[in-house]
C-alpha cells in the first residue's frame, strides 16, 4: 500500500457518492468485467471509464511535493542554480493547470470522470492521458516513469487472471474502490 491509498479510496468513494449516474455507469462497467464476486483483472484494466475515473481522482485529489537536489549548476527560467540547490515542485501546479487539463465546460479544478477518455470514429471509448503524461505525477514522477516504478514497488499487487499467463499491475486503491462500489 502506498501513501496514496487512503486519499484515493476516500475521494474516489466521495466522488461516486456525489454522482449516482457516474456510480451506476462505473458499477455497470465493472459488473460486465467480473464474474460474480471475482474480478477479471485483465478486463478491469481495459475499462475506459474506470481507468479515467481512477486517473482523475489521482490528478485532482492526490498531492505530492517532489523534492530534488541539483547535482550540478544549471540555469532555469533565467535563474542560476548552484549544485546542491534544493528544488521543490508541488503536483498541484501541474495537476490544476488550466492550460494542461482544462476542457471546455470542465475546468481543471473540477472533477470530471471522463477527462481521460477519447472516442474513435465509431464512438468506441478508450482511456488515454490525452498527450499529457509528463504533466501527471501523483507518485512524485511523471506518469510515463511510474509504470517502471510500479514493476518494482513492493506494495503493488501483482494480479493474474485465472487461465492466463503473466499478469498486470492492479493497484491496491482501485481494488478497494471496486469492492466498496458494490456496497453503494
């Protein structure tokens, strides 16, 4: 379990409790990908609304302060920073940026579960980060780098579907939101 587990579960459930239509849509999507009380993890990680919902909860409600030390002198935005300088970047600056995440009718400061869904010409929904993975870092690094981090993260759950070889990463937080969804 990561430090994100409690805020993600809490805010995810709060967003679902606040929006009964979204709750029903996610429940329907999850039920279609599960067999009784068993989740088919291979299917769950491909559900566009569920993945977009989870990503949006992380974007809007998880706060991380990224701290780095400059290993050598460099210039940034006109400032000269000597080696040993401590740099801090709160995730909210990027996660709440209107230029990056704002969509007409849905400001970056608003929770919108479909922010990370695109549609193909036939109207089929798919999850995507809309070309902004470098601006999303709920774990303290870019979204692109997190996949490598999670492969080695000792508290990530490695789950496999029955009858399939290999596995996929499945977050602890998402697992608890899914089980709680059955109770709402």
